[in-house]
């Protein structure tokens, strides 16, 4: 699915100010309220916009250590059972199936380096996990972002 310049501007506006209402968005974008509502509905129906929840900082909650844990798993039943068990660990923020020497990659948080050992121990205890490898992030000079991509899509198209 491609997006156009108006979709891009609407996404950028809601990213900067997620609490804006449809009427205020229409005023700022210079289009009818119905146009904004229709665009939002379409973007949500097609899975481009996946939510409007607040972004939460793990560091503000006391989780100052971020690490990436790759793991090799026993693939008898596939990735899903292991991923479901990993999802039960609150400090596991994301799980991705990957290619290469490992099978899964997790982004995890911990309060301290010593606490990270506790989190890794919980991961290793998950049935199906054979081996892990951890990398601690020292800084995040480019945090997760999609706006540059959103702004570029109308210019490059979907294909």
C-alpha cells in the first residue's frame, strides 16, 4: 500500500501530537474533517497506523540497561512456543525471528547489569532455548523511528 503526501503529513502530525482530535488535524492540514477521518480509517484498516498509545521510557521506570539477546532454539515445534514463553517475561520488549547463526533476537531491559543476568537466566530457563548471546547497548544515537520512512514513501512509491 502506498501513502501520499497528505497521509504522510497526517502521520507526522499525529506522531508529534498524538492527542490531537480529527477536527484539529483537519484545521492544521487545511482539509475537511471527513477527509482526515477517512484517511485515518483507511490507514488503520490497512495496518499502516497500528496504535495511538503513549510511548513509555523503560529508563524512566528504572530499567536503565538495554540489551539484545540472540538465541538458538530447539525448533521441534517451531518458533511460536518459545516466543510465547519469552512474552511472559516482562523485561522482554521484542522478539524477532532472524536469519543467520541464531534463531531469535530479543530486545530486553534490566535495572542494572546484575539484573540483566537475572533476565538472561529467565530466558535460558525457557523450554526450547539452547544457547544465548548478549550485547549491551551503551547508547541509542538513533532511536526507533519511522517518520523519515513515512516522509519518503510518497516520493518513492511502494514498489
